[in-house]
């Protein structure tokens, strides 16, 4: 099939398409925008709830992060130096 024949058939098929009116296009656009804003607000609400809940849950953990940092630095030094120590 040649390119010219393809373009003629495509043009013929496009004549059969039921294109939306200007009013329908505007209405559908508004609906999409409103739904997008609703979904963004919905997800933002739950993000806020989970973030706040996680922050409050983390407040119950011990405040001493220095012991955790010591474990990490000891493990890192062992890997770098190549010595073996007891596992914590």
C-alpha cells in the first residue's frame, strides 16, 4: 500500500468519526480537572494522616540515637579494617 493510498483511506475514516462539540469538550475538560483536584486532595489527606501518625509513633522510640550510630560505625570499621568482632 502506498503512502498516498494510506492517507486517502485515513481521511475517509476520519470523516466517520463523531467528534465532540465545543460544549462537550469544555465540559469533559472541567470534569477531568475537578476529578484531578479531588484525587490530589484525597491522596494529600491520607499522606498527611500517615506522615503525622508515623511521626507520633517514632516519638515513642528511644531518643538515644548515639547507640545506633555506634553500632553502625563499629560495623563499618570492621568491614573496612577486616577484623571480626562479636555480633551485636
